[in-house]
C-alpha cells in the first residue's frame, strides 16, 4: 500500500469509525440491564425459528421465556441437532431455521464422532459476527493510531471448500467475511481472498508468507491460533532464500503448482519484481542470520490471536519471532458463535456478547451432575468458573460447547469472562478439539488393524514446538520394537480420520507425529488408586481416562510413571 492510498483510506474511514463508536457507546449503555437485554435476545431467537421442524418437535412454537425454553429443551450437545442438520444439508433448511432465516453456509468443526460438525451460518448470525468484530476493531484502532495507515495480515480459511448435497457452501466463516468485504476495505489487507483457495496447506502458507514478507507496511496480524503464526514465521525463515528470490523476481515458488485460476487472480500482486525489498531482506539475513518477522515488519503494532487456555503457551515463541509487540485477544469464539469481546491488550478477558446469543451457565463443580444449577448471565459470581451454554439464531438451543470460563468481573451488569480450557474430555493444544470418544474409536481401529492388544491406555498432549500427543502404555503392553513406529503412524492416521482438525494440524506441521511413551508395569493400578483417593468413589465406579487433556496433569502423569530413561 503506497502512502497516498493509506492517507485516502484513513480519511475515508473516518465516517465509519464515527458510526462504530456511536454503536459501541450504545452497547455500553445496554450493559446496565443484562437480564433485560438477554430476555429480548432470547425472544427474538425464538421468534426467528418458530417454524422450524426442531421447534415444532420440541414444543418451542409458543415458547416466550427462559422457563419455557428450559422446560422444552434439556442441556444439549450436537447429537440432538444432527438429524435436523442432515435435513438442512440435503436442502430442507426448515430443519432448524424459520422461513425468514437465510442460510449462508455451514461452518465446519471437529465433532465427537468421526464426522465433522456442520454449524449453520445464517444471515443474522453473520451480521452479529461482524458487529462483534467491529466493536472489537474500533477499540483496537483507536488505541493503536498507526493502524489507520497500515496494512493487515489476516490468515483465514476458505468458506466454500465443498458443498452439501443441497448446494450449501461449507468451510470457515472468516473466509466468508473476507470474501464480502467492501472493495476499499480489501485494500487494507495484504492477502487477497483467493489465497485461501489454495488447497495444499504448505503451498497456501508459502504463498501467504511470500506476499506478506514483501509488504513492509503491515501493522496488524490476525488469526485464530498463535501456533499458526509460529509455524508461518518458521516456514518463511527455513525458505528465506526462495522467498527473497521470489520477491526479487516477482514469482512464487510453491512446493506444488497453484491452481491456474488462483494464480491468475494473484498475478497482479505477485508478478511485480521488487529488487529493493529483496535487498533489504538480504541485508537483514546478513545482520541477524535469520529472516524473522521482528526484522522485516518494523511497523507492526499489534498481534491479535487467542491467548486464553493452552494458547498462552505459544505466546513466548510468538514474541521471540515477531518482537515484543502488544497482543490482543480477539475473544472466545467458535463455529457455534462469538461469546466474548475483549477491549484491552494483553488480556483474554472479554465482555459477554449479550446481543448475539442467549447464554446460560453451569457451575463447574456441578457439571455432569443429575440436576445441576443453571444460571443466567447476570447471576454469575466474580471469581467462579462455569461451563457455558448457547442458544443461537442458527437454531441451537442450550448447546453445551464444552468450554470452561471464569467470571473476572462485570461491565455494568454484564459479566466479563476469561476462557480457561475445554471440558474434561476434550484436548485442544492447537485448536484440534480432540475428544475422548475420538481417541477411543481411533485406538480401537488401530488395535483391530494391527492385531495388537492393550488393556489400558491414555493419550496426553505434550507441549513443544510443535506440540504432539503421547500414547501411554505399560511396558508389558508395548508393540514390539520393530513394529512400534508402524503402530504410532497408524494411530496418528486414525486420529486424523476421526478428527479433521487433527488431520489439518498434522498436515501443516502444527502438530508433530504421535509417539508412544512406555510406563513401568503396574502404573495404571497405582494411578487408579491415586485418582480414587483424590475424587472418591469405589473400584466399580472408577473409569480409566483414555484422554488427559490438561497439560499440567499430563506432564505430571508422565513424570510419575514413565519407564526409567524413556522421557
């Protein structure tokens, strides 16, 4: 972006920023009445989808209140909605939606079975999603003045990876947001939308960094998981000679050929030799011995990624590669919906987005009990931890997303929340959301195919650069040494078949290959005794965990029981 373009955009963006500040001020005023706003939000969601098959089957046609909703629908997971979504995939959008609720796409997420979860994205959902980003964005731009004349590096995914039998696009909502941006706004972004249409991950990342390294004006970098930024920076450094040559020549040397239509769309930005920038990069490599973002993006002001939960583990590596820049969390969000909007740097805490969804909360200590307390947003207590439930305009009601949050305060009467971790049976060190049921299914397939037998096993995440998973087996149940590598590869592949996000992270190198860790014989008996002593219960009630998702717990188990010399 040349200086003239930057100045024109800064001036042209002034009316939009004024409008967004006014809307944000109105939102702040609403925080005085969290309960009232949430009741209005719930009624509008119920009205929107009263005509759906789900609403008719579950007695929601006349529902008006929180009490009506709770009587009609229990706390639910994806399986309650799967058959209705199958109808929508086939073309009957009335499965979950009313006639006025336009379906735009399905967002994909890893599910608790081998099938992905298909999350309906409607017009209202998309508008709410963009409003949340606009509130977030206006605060970020007002606090980082240099962004008004800088470009933005956004790493997203395609919204139209494939289509259902009914013709609905399936992919990532961030790709749809990039696709429909105003032409003037698109000038602010270093990467054009067409980059997300490169199917092979390494080619996509190489092309992204080839274009981004050539842009010295980048002021903001945004993507979901910080592991992506670590991977991309390392990829650029390991391919520095090729990237510098491509910038000098106006070419792109991807590991595989780009699709012709994508290459044609990118040609206006790529087919421009830039010897001056290439020489600057060569001098940087001569001075530092590497090609790191801290050297080639001198105007970088803020990095925006998730920072809560396990994502915080990546931040030291991000700062080492990108420089000690402010990091701004963009909020707790998932395919199912945006939940919080952070308004400060260096904090994962965000205000609950009470205009978009209706929220309920279960105290963490009561989760899984027969009749847990269920609270509305205004009833939370500061310092307490909760599982969060969503009712959304996409037709989900009382949906358990398996996220644990902590109430860290209030803005008015609206809670401020911090994401802590996924639920007890889900592991997500790079966003893969690997569930215990997926681990069990993958292990059963592996044992069946390999002919090996195992009594007890546990999978644990291991922090590293990149992280990976360890399969814990007692020494007497290890596969033979000559077949252990084959066993590890087979289980790794089966996990990818069960979980599309795990497969993607493995392909892109954000997860390293799975490894077996031998435990001393008798470990599982000792481990079970420790668990029963800690949480109570009888031998008959004890259930061996096939997945230990908490990094600190996993590390402790590995240290306590690993066979001598195996760590």
